[in-house]
C-alpha cells in the first residue's frame, strides 16, 4: 500500500541516528512531465545499479577535520570552539547544543569529542566531532589576523625593517583562548592591548564601548586612534607563513600517490593513501611552473575556514617544497560531470537528482551567508560520494566580498556557459550570479550531463542570452524543476531566488516525492 507518511516522521526520527528534522511546508509538486517525456513514474526502488533515494533530510553530516591525527589541534587544547549544527542528546552521556553555542573541547573519543558549554548551564558531554569547529578560524581572511602566535613572535614581526609606526596585528591571547590581543608598533616600540569578551560574546578593549565582531572593533580603532592612544595604520607587512599552516602541515612522506584522477584548476589531482591515518584522500598539487601562487593560497584559505557537510573539506597540507599539496577528503564517485555520464547514473530517477541538487543548494546557502561567491559552480566542481552525497568543491575562483557585488579584472577567465550575463559581460560577480550558475547546474543534472548550449560558441551563447533565450526544458525534467531553473535565470539579479529558498524548494519537492512513493 502506498500512502503519505508525514505523520510517522517522529517514528522515523526515533530510529534514525541523524539530527532532528522538521520538514518544510510542501507545495504542489506538479509532478507531470512535458510532452517530450514519458508519463511520470517516480519510484523509490529503482533498477539495479542505482542506490535507493534516502529519506529526506535525515543524514549525518560528513566528517569535518576538527581533529588532526589522534589528538586535538597541536598546542590548542581547550581552545574556543563553536557548534556548527543543532544536536539533541540521545543519552545521558551526550550533550545537547544549538548552532553557535560556544564550547571548550576537552578530548577526542572516537568519532565524538568531549566538550563543555561555556555559557548557560556549563554542562559537559559528548558531541559528534563533525559538529564543532575552531571559532578563531573565521578571522583568517583578515590581513591583520595572525592567529596563534606569541608575544615575542609578534614583537619580532612588527619591529622588522619593512614595518613602521602604525603597523599592527591581532593574535589569540596566550592566557585566555577565547580572547585576542592587538599588538601595534608605535614610536619604535610594540604595545599590546587585550581584547576581552562580554557575557553575550561582544568584543571590547574598553568597557565604554563594545562590538559585535572583531572586524568592527578593529575598524573603529583605525578610524578613532585617540580612543586607543596609538594609530592602527596598516596590517603587519611581513607575510604570514604561507598558509598559517599549523595544524594543517603534514610531512610529505605520510602520503603515497596511488592513481591520477585528473587535472584541476592549478595542476594534477591524485588519489593517495594517507599512511599514518589509514585512509584514502585526494591530493591537489600546484604545478611547479605555475606562478599564480596567490590564487592557490586563496583557495587554501577558503578551504581552511569553511566547515559544512556539503562542502569539500581540507584535511592537511604539504607546503614545504614543491609541488605543494592540498589534501582533501576523497569522494568515491568523482566529479558530478563524470558521474552523470556513468552507467550507474543512467538509472537514476528525477527524485535522486532532486536530492543531489538540494545538497548543492544547501552548501551554497552556507557560502551565501558568508558573502562568499564561488564563481565556478558547475557539475565539474561538484564531487559525489557514496549514497549520492554531493559536495561543492574547487574554490580556486572563490571570493569573500564586503559588498553585494565583486568586480573581477578584465583578464579573468570565465566559464561563459555557466556564468550570468552581468558577470560574463561586465565581470560583476555576486551570490546572485552563483544562483544563475546553479540553474545551469540543474540543467546538467536533469539532462544527465548534456553540455549547456551544445554546438554554440561562447560569443553565440552571450548573444542568445542578450536576446532573452534560455536553455530549454530537458527531456524527463519535471516542470516544477524547470520553473526553478528559469527563476535562477531571471535577467535582473536581485529577482533571482536565494540559495536558502532554492534549498527549501528542492527539499520540499523531494520530500513530497519520497513520502508519496514509499512502500509500507
């Protein structure tokens, strides 16, 4: 018998080990196919070769490398961490947390960490290791942030010949891991100012004024030097170590290359064995003749500071010597582009593809919240793992933007077929140009890997878009999914949906399909 099982969600949740789930309101799925496709027959049990579509939303996030080797981050025991997701304790040994809760991580216990709340009840207990991340990493994008260096190192850097009065940096406090210190050069000496945290998490040097973020505090004292008594002019001129590598740096000897997977944005990509961790990984290496190391560094910095189950995760680095290695988790099915042309993918239903697209939208919503523009969202840059898990990858062109729009240089290489007109013609990139690219990605998925604008040159594509042309609905694509594509391709960027809205829409459609077709 087929029936809706919405009322049994609580039963499912009680036997599933993932986080609690609340289904979004479900619109009319309108699951009829266009004239080019067959009558709808959406099934959960699919032909041999494809895995069944999983239950909506009930998954545990993939591992985030909070831990390095067998212990915590070297030299950072009891540092300040934050919960990435809500977690509901399922036993007396576990600790319930809400997203954003501040925690002190005490030790690793298998796939869990023993953590203590720093506010409220001050309880302690076990939390999945992939649910927490170092809080300080969020500041690494700022040139003035030097992380976990000590007072002596800070003074040595600031007194170097390339710096002058007004040069400054911000570092983690040596005595209070949840606080920071401003070190600034003035009159040939270095002065240190403690940045404290209030009970509600605000930042302050003087109790007369506090700030919601560390960046706001620094900006205020740069504009108001009398308040601090010294001038904060320019960030410390001496380069930070190439990638602020600890605790990411690992000896090259720990990795054994096993097979070449392909060519990436900067060089070759290999599958490798991480011998000391007994796991397979992917290694992206910088071409030795490539001089664009700044872009490579930006990709590493982006990966370091992004923690989400639907984004590919940095595991380690080998930055001493050449070629430089970026070590990330290995996704068993490779890129979505290659997967869509595989025999396994040919038997996937629209339900599977909607589920995969929803995951990409979820990962992009995380970037959207942080004003990060990917700029190269396409099937080739989505990686697929077991059980149809999808993760956004390749942050070589990603940018963190202060305003809503980022203007690229004229010589920037642009993947025209995936790029919004305002970005392709005028180099104006934004989260909304990523939304356009997501629409093209959905087209790739629903057409089972067809090249967008097949047979057309880049110039012809731009001419077509300028005339109002849009990609046609792929065969067997449900009309409501094509409507989402068309919303992504709205000419006015501000009228395109957000990634949060896209994720909600796809989740709701997938939930409707799943609960309508499950056998009981």
